[in-house]
C-alpha cells in the first residue's frame, strides 16, 4: 500500500476507539491488514541498494504521498491531534522496512521476515492492476467515511 492509504486508515481506525492504547495497537495492526490485501506500491529499491544519486525522486514521491495523507486527514476529520498519532503509528512498519534496508539490526531483521516477506505474500501473485488499485480505493473510501463521523 502507498503511505497515504495507511495514514488515512490508521487515523480512521483510531477515531473509532475511545481507548488510546488500544487505538494505537489497532492503528499499527491496520498496516499489516492493508498490506495483506492486493495492492500497488512504488519501488524503494534505490534506497535499499544505496544508490544515493537516484534517491531524490523516491524521497519526493514518499514525501508527496505522506503530505497527501496528512492533508486528507485534515480535510475529512474533525482534526483532533491524536488522529495524526494514529496515522503515524500506522506507517511504522514501512519505516522499519526502510531502516532495515539502510542499517539492518536484529529487530528490523525480525520485522523484515514478517512484514515484506509474509504479509505481502500476494505481491508476486498474478492479480490485475484493477483489483490492486480497487482495494486501495475502497480502503480510502472507508477511511474517509469513518473520519467524517
């Protein structure tokens, strides 16, 4: 999934729960749930392969994606500050994946065995782009509806 979908969904899930610790846990778990679904995502191979001269386009794409997520939360929610915490928690697994690619350690290695390798098991399956995009569009629509409450 691209970042803005995770940000929106994490904020939406958190907005439904009145218990902050539980909402944080559910926002984090929402990342793995969404990544289990067929989806598209952009490549961060330049970061993993340490091709520093090709990093800027990837960094700009990630930054734009992140900003879009924050903007959509701002536009479609009651703009409670805690929603942004839930949103940030929902993208932590991707942060761990990037950290593992740049400077691996035992914790990120363990996470890398679970997140990109097992949760993304549909990544290499023959599923049309239509369904990969549709799953993300449905997640965004559900998130916006939930944030409006």
